[in-house]
């Protein structure tokens, strides 16, 4: 499969309202460059703490002052303790702020990136998460990120929903104040080359995101998208963005 390098990638996000807590399951510094974006539209300064929930390690806390009517960018590469790690994020503030996370790749020291993705955080954990999108195989690679900001281990069950109505079940533990990464195509032979949706249940509240990259890593990823899961099904959904036609269809 050939790849058209003549265009540029991009990312989209959902509008958000200020809150005192923002939670993310995705984050990585090394192959990726991760940026945490904090904005304060109030008339007074906000004092925030960015807690990195390091996969396989201990959490790292970074105090951040967000001045009134200002935006602050936190580059994970400036935090020595989280370089070459993957992590979730637990961001708390003494007054409402907004928080988003952007990731770009590959890291080469010059910030000449091939692709990236961006998302706003969630404001609360949940014991149920749903991901409608997912694809594995020779072009897409799909990862599910699980973050546990709490103080007790999370026992998690993932049920993968396949196009033929069959399912694959996986259980995994997410340490307290920790994070886990699942490469979906490695879980089961049925998941090596398929479209897939996922439902996730946990005995304690967690955060779930899904990241997808393409083309296959053996070719070199050049683009990506990411989304936090939803916590309940619904009878009606509204999407503000969309476009068809044009030179790229």
C-alpha cells in the first residue's frame, strides 16, 4: 500500500467547560512528545497539580501556576522523571480550568513531526466505558489505554465486539495510581486483523482512551487519532463536524 505524503494531518476535539479535575489515560514521552495544555479564563490565578500516573512506576507530581486569563503549556520532556515512560494524567486545580493533551510523533529533537493527536480530558472516573471505533491489521494499529487515579487496584474486564457478533474477553489489573497499555491485535488471534468495538468494566473507577496509528509501524506511523471513551450508551448522538467530497474524498 502506498502512502500519499503530499498532505498534512490534523486533529479535532470537543468543546469543554472549566472544571477542577481533568483525567487522561493516554500520555507518553520518548518516541512521542506530549504536551499538557492548561487554560484559565477566570480573573484570579489557578494553582494546579499535574500528576503523571507512570506505567510501571510511581506517580510524579508537578505543581503548575496558571495565571488569570492565560494559557500554560507543560511539555512532558521537561519533566526528567517521566522521560521515556508512558503515563496517564490526573490534573487537579483549586479553581476551574480547562485541560487538553496533545501528542506528536516521532520525537527527533527538532520537533519535525509526522503526525499526532489531541483530546480533552474527562472530569470523573467510571466503572463502565464504551469504545465504538477500533481496527487492527496490516494498516491500522489500535491501543486501549487504562488509567487508575485511585488508591486501590482496578480489576478490569474488556469485551471485544467483532463484526460476526462473536466476542473476545480479556482481564487485566491496573495498579493504583497507575496505567496500562493494551495493543489490541496482540490479545487474541481473532483480533489480529479486524474491525472491533470494546466495552470495559472495572470494580473501581478508571479512565479509558483509545489511540489508533497508521500505517503499520513497520512502515512508520504517519498519522493518528485518539478519543476518550463514553460511559453510557444512548439513543441519540450529535456530531458537529464532518465533510465529504473534495480531492481526498
